């Protein structure tokens, strides 16, 4: 497949109090179709064939804009910013400036507080080679963060059936940035049940343990001998109910893995296979960490695009990122961004069947 085979279709997709929403659908000649909303940069659906050529949507989400407005908490498919994952008590200090961002997850800030980038309408343009480029300007003080932040997120289909996401940001004042995408995947198809039979491998020898509020303790601990060891392919459900402190804190998997070889740049860091359909997902990233979340807090209170209620374990998220609470842990890779610097990050979700 050549890149010029990618097509992009635009359609109106409802409105929010902030304005109209469009949906862009990127398609290639191999059967991969990805729909993205200008609201939150949300990946609304990912249509992928199985080994028999049967196509299904493998991304959790809603069939209308109202679903996203009514249920922002799961962050289905959204761009997360300004700061993906948690910040303890919503507090940190940068250059002597004490910063307080919204607390929205117990005592802590989750995904930058609210409203985040997942609830903003992004400006969209389409390039000549079929990429969707989303733009947003986050003003000084937005979500409590210092500095104006100029953000660009580009969605592109690759020649090997990947969804490539490139993030770029600049600032006029020292700040912190940690952008990611919060897609949930079920390779058997949206609404098909839980993902516990999906076989997962993560290229990580260590993780960052958390306390009872899911804030990192600051330790970088080996996965060896724990149910967080996915260095060899393991079914997600095989050890998820083991009596382990970290699994109790997260009600399952909701942890940051310290990915191997961060100096290598864009590399393969994870692989997921669904035995029934033959579909697979390979994750490539430039990031040093990845949050594997096994959908533990899906409670069956709303239905997704398939018309089925989402319950615990019905999807998994693989959020490439810098580590949670990094502004409060100098030993973690820094998330600081200063004037004259450019934040750049790339992740590719590559699908096979």
C-alpha cells in the first residue's frame, strides 16, 4: 500500500456548547479505517479485519457526540493534556513557582484535571498525503498550568496498517507537558466482552509502584516475580486476580511500565494478540513509559457504540507517556518544557490480522 492510497472523508458530527464537531475518517487500501473527532481529538472508531476478512470496530467509544459529553470520565480515545496520568495533590513546583492544578481523582489530579484537552474542540486540517493535523492553543493558566502552550497532534495511517500519532508542543513559559492518547482496545470487537484472553507482551524490566491513591512512590521496581511481568506473552486475565498489593491498589492493572531502551527512539514496546480473531496490535513509541490499564473502572453504567454495556475489563488502554507525577520525582525523566524547546513524541498503533 502506498501512502497516496490513503483517503480522508469529513462529515458533520453534532455540536457541543463550544461549537460544531466534525468527524474525519482515514482509510487505506488494506481495510483499516480510523475515525477521529475534532472534539477532544477523539479516536472514535478503528475498523480492522480479522483473519477471515470480517471487519469490526476494535476501539471503545460512543455512537454520538452526546455519549462523550455525558461520560467524559473514561476519556475514550481522547488526546490527554496538558498532563497525562496523575499528579499528587495536583501540586508541583517549577522554577520556584508553586503550581496547583485541578484535583479530580480522589486527592490527586488525573490527566491534568478538568476540563482537559479531551473536552476541547481542535482546529483541523488535512495534508495532501492524507494526514489529519489537529491544532490547539492552551492559554497561560489553562488547567492551572503556567505558560501558553501551542499544540499540534497529527494522525496518519502508515503503509503497514498503523495509526501513527505525532505530538508537538511549544511554550512561552517554563511548564510541564505529558501528552498521550487514551484509546481503549478490544481486538475481538467493541462490545464482545472482556479482554482477559488477549495475550500481552510488554518490553519492560521494571515499573513504578504506586500507593493506595495510585501515585508513584518514587521507586523503580523490577517486574520479575510479580504479576506485572509481561516480558513473555501472557494472557491479561491469567494473573489479574492474584493477591498482590499493586493489583489491589489498581483493582487490576493500572500502572506505568518503565520501557526498555528509551534511547533507541521509536521502537516496539508492546504486542497484543487476540486468539479468536487473529487480530493483533503492536505498539511503537519514542516515550520512556507506558500505562497499561485493564479497564478496571468500567462499571456497566453506560453503553458504547455497539449498544452493549461496558463492564470491568471490556477494553485495555496502552497509554505511551512520561511517568506519572514526574514533576515531583526528580529521578524520573523530566516533563519540563521551556521556551525555545519543542516537545516531540511519536506513537504508532500497528494492527495485524
